[in-house]
């Protein structure tokens, strides 16, 4: 026996998809075409000029491989060591002995200088950016 296949008939009067239909628009509004003249286009370019972002600047070749991340790691490690020194200063073995307390204070000050140097090197690295 030969089976009859049913043809699929598409209603051509309805637009396809729920977003093309004006009554099912999720925002509740329907958009209509609008006339645009040359001054509208120029104004649009001026308005969007501030929103356009530039590609990031590029560092010279040997400095492209994780140099910025390493500089950040230096700063973070110095800050962690400073935090540990500050906590160790509370220990009676250090705070009761004048020599060890002075040594901890000196190390803390030197780490503060290291952090300042890392910041200044990072500022100098910004000058190496190639536009």
C-alpha cells in the first residue's frame, strides 16, 4: 500500500517568531521605522565617540610575558610579609626584646620602601606602552 504523506502548509499571513509579532512583544512596545537624515548620523557618531574603546597599549617584546603580573606579585608578597611582621610584633618574645623589636621595625620599613619602589617601577612601565 502507498501511504499518503501530508504536506505541511505554512500560514504566510503571520510573521514568524514571537518577537516579530507586535502583540507578543515582551517590552510592550512596537518599533516602527524612522526617517534618518545626514545630521542624525553625524550626531550619532559624536554621541558614540565616547563609548568607543581603544585596544590596550602593547609592551615591547621581552616585557610582554607576564611582567605586569610579576610586578603585582612583588607588591602583594611585600604586603603579606609586612602583615606577618606586624602580627609577630605582638609576640612577647619579640616585643620584650629591644633588639628583635628594632629588627622587626626595620624590616617593616624596608618592605614599605619596596612597595613604593614597585609602584614607581609600574609607573615607569606605563611610559613603555606602544600606541
